[in-house]
C-alpha cells in the first residue's frame, strides 16, 4: 500500500502514525511505501521559481540552500537571533511561493481565503478544484509516478492536523480524478476527532472510500484481507525516513508509548471531550521497542509524543542509559520531587520536559481538575532545573474558571519561578465543542463550518478573549523577564530542545 502524509505539519521530524501503520502492514506480509509529502512538498515550494520583487526575497532565495543546511547543523542553535533570522527567511520563501492574496502558508500553518478547513463542503470543493491547490505541481512531479507504480489498489492518506485538511482533500481529489482504479483510505487524528462527533454525518463518502476512526492498524489489515486476531503490537517502521531531509540538527524520531491520556480528567481538555480510551503496553515492553528503534535507526533525539508520559514509563526510562537525547510531555509527577530521580532521567538522555501547568492559581487548578499542587510544582521546577533538564511550561489563559485576578496570580507564580523556567508557551483557551463545560455556558461557533471542534463562549467572570489577549501582550509578556528564553518561531518545542 502507498501511504501519504500530506502538508502542512512542522517539517522537523517524520510522521509517527504512518510509521506504525507501515510496520503493521509489513509484519503481516503486505508491502508498504510511505511518502512524507509534507516535507517533500514544502521543499518543492521553497525551491520553486518565484518572481522576486523585493530585496528580502532576493536575499533569502540567494541563500536558500545555505539556510536549509544551517537549520540541519547544530551551530545555528547556539545563536537564537540568527536562528530566528534564518527561520523567518525560510518561512518567507514558502509564503511567496504561492498566491499570497489567496493562500497563507507558513512552516506550521496553511489557510485558504476561499475555503475553510472545518467545512465539509469546502473540503469537498478543495478535492474538486485540486488544480488550484499550491501543492498541485508537487502532486504531479513528486507523487504521480509513485501512485502509478504502487501495485496496491489502495492509497492511504493520514490527516492528523487541521493544517493538513485542505491539502489532504485536494490530494484525494487528484487521486480520484487521475487514478480511477485506486481506492482512497483516510485516517489520522483529525479524521478520528471528526468521526467522534455525535453529529458526524459521513460527509466524505462520495470521495473517500474508507474513513478510519482511531488506531488504523487492525482496520487496514482487515481491509487487505487479513483476518481478525492478528498481532496488535508493532514497532514503528522508519525505513522511509531519508537522511538529512528534515529541518533539525540530527535525526529526530517520534515515538508514542501510550494512546490517549492516563489522567483524562482536566475539564478544559479536548482529550477528555473526545473520550479516546487510554491504552498502554507494559513499560518493559515499550522500553524494548525503544531499544529496537535505537539499534535500528540510531536516532539523535527521540520525541515522546504521548499526551502525558506515564509515571511507570518515566520510572523505567530513569533506569536506562540511551545513546540518544529525548523529550516529551509530562504531568507534575510526585517522582520529580526527588532530585535523584531527576538526575537519573537526565542521565538517561532526557534534555527537556514539557509541563502543562496551565495556571498559577490553586483554586483555578482545582476547578479544572488538573490534579496539580502548586507547592509541588515549585519544588519540581527547581529539581528539574538543577538536574539540567530544560523546562517548557505551558500556560492556559481565559478558561471559564479564571478571572483577571487569577491570571495575575499566574503571572506572579511565573515571576517567582523564572530561574527554573526555560521556555513558556502562552495559550488562550478554546472551548471544546462537546465538553461538559460547554453545556453550562452560553456559546456560539468559533469558526463557521460543520466540522469545527471549538466554541466561543460568554465568560461567566467577564474575562473575555479580547481582555485575555491584551493581558498576555501588554502585561504578562512585559513583566516576565528575559531569563525565560524566546520560544522558537513556528517550531516551538520541536526546536527548543536543541538550544543548550
Ligand atoms: S493531563 Fe493533559 S492530556 Fe491529560 S487530560 Fe490533562 S490536559 Fe488533557
């Protein structure tokens, strides 16, 4: 089978979902070829001929290959300002490679002023009008031969993010129109979220032959004729990853140790609203997989992409000594209260942890059901920092539990812990459409479109989005000192780990 991961996602590491599907197919005797059309398509646009009208574009294009190569070397990551210059140059090349009046493309986003990615009608229009898509040229030059030469009657499209939706559907339309004998299968995180909606009406049946919700391994195997009861556990197959293709200083491989979130209680979290069942293998089993990946692919970095790495797996990791560095999302676990444990994690290869603090007000955390104690957070941040593990702290402003005074407490908490916070991610809350909280609030659509997953709401404490954004820009960012590092543009935590 041919499996394609469409643009746009951050081009710094290969996609994890298709790697797992590929392993499942190959282990059961089905050939599988994976194409990361995201990185290939982006490079196609970056390297395309554009009409140069201004000095910035001329300068950037002249240094195009140099910029790409700098982003793959480690030197650039010791100079934050120069890094940003390079990233903005690259992003500019991508932006000017398309009709800017209609499309807005960046290294992490895709939008079309004519079509909405949360409207099923517009997605189907994107399929019909695939020739208008900025990646159409890449479909023809980069994908045509591969689709043609694939012996399988199926082409799989993995759509995980909203920024992939319009291009993914344009790609589906192109396949449908050009390869009448191929059946299209579509799956991935975004498709699963849409299919989980209680009001989902299967709007893509005329275009997509099979839509898969949730983990795709078993449904794919059954589609190919494999009976039920086959092996359910696979180690991701990264054979498709071409050397030096991705924009990172070394080989980064994503790895998921668990599905869903073992906590699943935070009231604001879409993970809770989607009720994706949590599942995980035994920690020792997952470690074996990680060791297999280490031996087979010699990664420089492993990105653990779990929603929250489980305490059991963290413990298991702390006893290991890997040849790669690793990072991932964790909760403020009790084990981090022990400096020795943090030191062991560091020695295992942990260079950075992403921590969802959300708020510096205990009352807000309690109402959110976050299960976090601020007294613990203080000690944990200090212990991680002392162990030499970078801390990337995520804050969420504007939930229905927060008012301005609570947001101010978050600011004070951050100021008091600046010495042990390396990076901050500041987000404004979007209300998940099918969450319990949405039932009690006065809401209206956030984006127009039948597939939108978020709502706007009347804030019960009169702390609306506009005020929240002003607070972040005019107060929070000004008062937090420069000891907290600048968040890498477009790549954020995916590149933050490389700055020592
Ligand atoms: S820990 Fe993170 S992923 Fe899990 S429910 Fe809370 S916010 Fe969601």
